C-alpha cells in the first residue's frame, strides 16, 4: 500500500515537472506589452521594403515583355526575308532548295534595302556602243570615259555608162573604182548620275580621216589609172544623251530607255570643195568632212535578261535626221558654180542589235552580238533625180566585246571589235574604252 502510494507520488511529480517546463519557457519568451509596442514599427518598415521590391520586379517584368515582343517582331521579319531569298534562289535556278543559310548580323531594314537594290541592279556587260553595255551611273557620281576608235573600209565598185547593141558589144564607158578609207576617232564621254535610275551624258570627239581612191577606165582609146587622195581632221559632232532604267517587274528583262541628240559642230560635207575625176564628170572631195551636217535624234530601248550563266541583251531604235537647206538657188547655182543642192534629206534609219554576254569570272566577261542599221534613200531637192539611187544602204556588223576589271575594284577596260557583214559596213571597227569614276 505504501509502495503504491509512493509510485503515484513519483508519477505526479514527473507530470508536474513536464508541464512546468513549457509554461516557464513561455513565460520567459513571451513578449510583454511594451515589447510588442517596440517591434510594431519594425514590421511596417519591412512591409514597405517588400512593396518596393515587388514594384521593381514588376517593372523589370514589363521591360522583359517589351524586349520579347521586339525580338519576336524581328524574328518574323527575318523569316519573311529568308522566304524571299529562297524564292530568289529558286528563280535564279539554284539547285539548293533546302533551308537558307543564316542571315548576316545586320538590321532587318538594311538587309531588305540591300536585297531590293540587288534585284534592281542590271548585270554589267562589255560596253559595245553608247546604248548597249555597261551599267547606269549611280546618283551623284561622275564618270569620264576616254576612248579611241579605228575604222577601215574598202569599197570596190563597177560603173557602166553606155548601152549594148549585141551581148558582146558595149558602147560607152566601164569605170572601176577602188577606195580605201581610214578613220581615227579620239573621244571623251562624261556621264553623271542624276538619280540611281537616270543618267545624263555628253560626248565630244576629234577625227582624223584619210581616203585613197583609185579609178581605172576600160574600153577607151587609152587605159589610164588615177589615184585621188583626200584627208581631213577636225572636231566632230557633239552628242547629248539621257538613259533611264525602268523599274523591273517580276522576271521581266531589265529595260532602259535611251535618247540621243547629235549636233552639227563637225565639218559639213556640203561646204567642202571637190575635184573632178576621169569617169564622166563625177567629183571627189579634196577635203574630208568630220561631221554629218545634220541634226539627228535617236530614241531606243535596251533590254537585258539574265539567265545564269548567260545574259541576253538587245537594242531597238530609230534614227531621225532633220532635213536642211544646203543652198544653191541663185543664178550662179544654175550656171554650175556653186553646186546646186536645195533642201537635202539624208533619210532615216531603223537600228537593231541583239546578242549574249558570258561571265568568265568575277573580273572578266565577253559578248557576241550582231547590229543592223537600215537607212532610207537620200533626197536632194535640186538634183536631176531627187531620189539618189544607191543611197539606201544597209550596215550590218558582227561585234565581239571584251571587259576586264582592274585589280582592287578598278574601272573595267572595254574592247569591242566589229567585222563588216554587208557591203556598206566598215570592214573593221575597233574601239577601246577606259572609264574613270569621280565624286562618290
């Protein structure tokens, strides 16, 4: 009994000590009313700091959203540009239809402008003449192009003046004429880019000419041979020109409109003295003209169609020449001195040129082409027969053009060689050009 009571007392003491420890601890750690009043301001400051940090985080979040939106817009623009580049490669016949290579690290707008400029850039060809070959001068750039040209023509003609009474009997004169003509032309052309699509041009030249004409008569009492020589050198006719490249549409060819005007600054052939030859009374010049003596206007259109690795090109134009009064309506004219001309119309011409160009590498190229000019008859008002027989001529030439760009991105050297394909065309036509860029 005593033992049980002692055990109960020990258990009660243990439970009392167990409940006493938390109570005492709580009593020791529990804040008093004064302590609560002291910690209240610290809690308010903590809440204010948290609000400021939340506002800063929200501001950073908004900035990140704006940057993500901008990057997404640039991504969509680059995807559109990549699709356009892939379409351009497919149009050019590229075999690679897989994913396009990553674009260079440039701004999308600048890349778009460069792409548009590349699409509108006409392929460069060897310059064959004033309207075929080369590229338009960029805006604000001045190009000076000196050139040297050599032409050689050999003409042999047989003239029969008389009538036949039997197939083997001729009553009259047979005259054989052979003429060799050499012409050297030094010219300077200036081109200026008014815009990226429009350029203006002016060309001045100086000519040296030499003709040697040999005539021989047959079926006369005596056979004689006479050689008549003539030369001349002076400034030639000044030319003005405009070229405009039309905007390209789709896979159409590049089209360029040309307009050229030729003046009468050279020596007029109708103002030169002549000398007689032995066949009848034809006259040969003592001095050679360096100009045509007539104003002319020549509109034309040039097309260029790239089809890698070949570039097809052509030119279609018209030459209109204004008739002019060359004098000779007075009594002296009727007596034969000076010669009688009146109004003279040298006739107009249709001009055509076509060919193809080949690029050998990034610095050199060559072209093959054919040019054809068909002229009307010349009309002289006071002549016995106004329509001059044989003056409606056809001038056809095969032309080979070569171009070599100097190292370091320099100016291209252009050489063209023309070979006569018709009787009235020069036998040889060689032209060398070397342009120099100034200003921009």
